[in-house]
């Protein structure tokens, strides 16, 4: 229960789910043919026309499941499209009797859903785009749901249980999600990477201190999860995953010094030097939000007093808005009050810890991002001007390369995948 609760509160379910992509063995295949099995001739011909219109080959049209099984004997792989219930058998029975290498798309008139490794059901009335996308994934897929090793099935079962516990999915929803994600890649699970806003041990197993998430101090997450999934599990700071994604997305030279500042609930910071993250002696490097501000005596959630994050964070912006600007929603505060002295000071204060790190490291690239920076009409120019103002002259101030990155919900997931891959390679070396 501790592990499940931790995953829910860390909001890493999406990363676990994406880590479960490609839970099936890779197998090189030629483009698969489609066999349409429908008792009503007009419906069968309409489906054939729709499939072929989208560039796929229908090799056979028949009315009975037994005829489809006969047709399957003349080819090594294919995709069957049929109703959930045929005259002589159900789609599940057809899927079970098909040779290895065949998958089934069943159209369910009454919304009935059933599954096994090589069966996907789609409800009627049919969403044409979803139908064609499903056909495309199966026809082009290098994986076959009917050919998987016992160990892969165990991984899938555990990933399914995680989705059901964490995301509240039904068993059917979890199965279909994993089916579709695995079809997109056709690769086997190799590792799981989990990002959390915390100080993390250098061996990437233990969460030491998480000021913005209560109850996540001194917890070993890596070992029990690795034991549960039977594969390596790497824990790291979520901002490191974001910077990993930004380095690739912005096409930066990874052998340079790159620092990332992510202004969200707190002030996240990641430091990347000569091709790898800088962790420090204890894994605590990059805690920029917890350097002290002069003459600030308030208590921070980390336990210290006067931390920069008390002023340089989304949490403080919310406090400002509630106290001084109650007439506007927080998301519109920069749109309406960007010229107000309090908001101007807030933005200028953000630049102080950023400039401090720039003065120490003299980086090649400076990445700015996070929920606050993405808010509507956030004054990026003022932040840049303030960074230049506080940075040492003539250098590094004269030669700053500041980049604003754009994130999606997948940015951290992409970065975590890159991180896991690099970690596996480093372990092998």
C-alpha cells in the first residue's frame, strides 16, 4: 500500500504507463493482409472499400468464422475484421483458434467487450478514424500479440495492475491501453524511470526529502519497485527529466554546460555538465530553490528559513494574487497586472537565483520553462532583462544564450525514457 500511495501522490502513473510501451517481443514482418468476415455482404464490401481506400490490402472477404480460419491457413500473418458475434462462432473463439501471427478487430454492436492477447474490440456505431488507426497499427505492427514469452506476459500483468490501481482503469481499459501502446513500438519493457520533486540518492533508489509532497522523506522506492516489476527502476528529480528532454528537443550540444530553471510550484533546477547531470557528493546538487535570500526569515517547507523558493515560485505567486489581486483568476494575473510594481518585483526576484547560478557556472545554454513561465502574457522580456542585470559584467553577461522551451504532458515522459536508456547503457559499461 505504501508503494501504491506513493505512486498516486507522485503523479507518475503516466510515466509508468509509457514505460510499459512495447511489452511484446520484436519480430520483423512484412505488411499484413486484412481478412473481412461479415455475414451481411453489403457490410463486408463497405468495410473492404473503407480499408482499401486507406491503402491496406484486403485479401479475402467471407461470411463465416470457419471460412476465415481456412483462409488463415494460406498465409502466415494477418488481421481479421469481424462482428463480435458471427453465425458460427464468436470473435473470441476465432481469435483463440487462429494460428500465431494473426490479430482480430471485433466490432461490438452492443458494446460488449472481451479480450485476449490478439483481440481488440471496437464499439458500434464505428468511429472510422479509430477503426482505421487500429487497422493501421496492427497491419504495420512488428509485434504479434499471439507470440510473446512467459516473462513478457508477467510484465504486462504487473503493468496492467499498476494502471488499474493508479489510474482507476478497469481491467479491460488497462489491457486495451497496453495493447495500443505496445503496437506503436513493438519493443520489450527494459526499465522504468520515475521523476519526483525531491533530493534523490546518488544510486537513484531512495527519495531523501520532498518539501512539496508530504510523506515522501527517506523512502526507498527503487528496490521494491524493481523487485515487483523484475526490471531496473531508476528514481531521479523530475526536473532532470525535463532538461534531458529539452536538450534533445532544442538540439543542444550535450557536451556543453547546460542549466535548466523550471518555475512551477517551486523553483526547479537541473545542472548538466560535459554530457551528464551534476549530482554532487550526496545527490543534492541543483537545489537552487533552497539557497537563502538576505533578510528573509520565513520558514520554508524544507525546514530552513529564508529559502529563495519562498519568493521565486508559483506558490508565492498564488499568495500574491489572493492577497492583492482577488479580482482576477491566477491564470490571467500577468495579462491584467504585468505592469503592477508587485508583479514586476516578483519577476525581477526570479532572476536573482538564476543569475547567481549563471555567475558560478558560466553555462553555454540557459533553459527557462515551467508552469509560471507558460502563463498567459508572462513578461519573458522583463525576466531576461533582469537576468542580464544581475549577471556579472562583462562576462558571462555579454554572452548569454537563453532559451525558452515549450513542454507538453509527454516532455517529462520522453526525458525519463532517455534517462532510463542512458542509465542502462552506463550500467552495462
